[in-house]
C-alpha cells in the first residue's frame, strides 16, 4: 500500500492536482497555489501528454532584478522553483506570476477564478 501511494506521487495527475513540481525538465504543474489562490498555465502540466505541443517557457524580457520573489513551488525530491511577480508589487492579489523553470527560463501562470 505504501509503495503504491509513493509511486502515485510521481504521476503527472497527482502533481497537477496538488500543485507541486516533478523532478526533471518540464516538471512544473498545470496549477500552483500561492497566497490562498490558484494559478494556472497552459504551457506546462508536469509531463502529462496533453500539453506537450505548447511552448514550455520563455525568457524574461528584462532583468530579474525587476522581479520580486513572492514564494516557491515545491518539487518532489528536488530544488523548489521560485515564484516571482513584477515590481512594483501589485496591490492585493497578483493577476499573473512567473515561475523560474531554469536559468533565464520562466513559465507564466494566471489567476484562476478572478480577483
């Protein structure tokens, strides 16, 4: 039973549902949770087959110093991915956030459910 539960933690469905990243390239989930709100991205799905055609990440068009770190997405057996918003930090809930997928590589997430 414990082995089955541990194995299911590495399934894309589980990572997408609970909002954590899987180890390796393209491991970011479809949905993340930040500050009590859910955000989604159509560019990633923790390696599930339904999103492989979408571009994965884009370079940020400015300096990372123009971003503010606001959290992180945990990774199963790996380093966490930093979550950013632009400066100045928006008042209230940010409508979009960026998650660093690698050096110079960011995945955008949009707020689900409206402000």
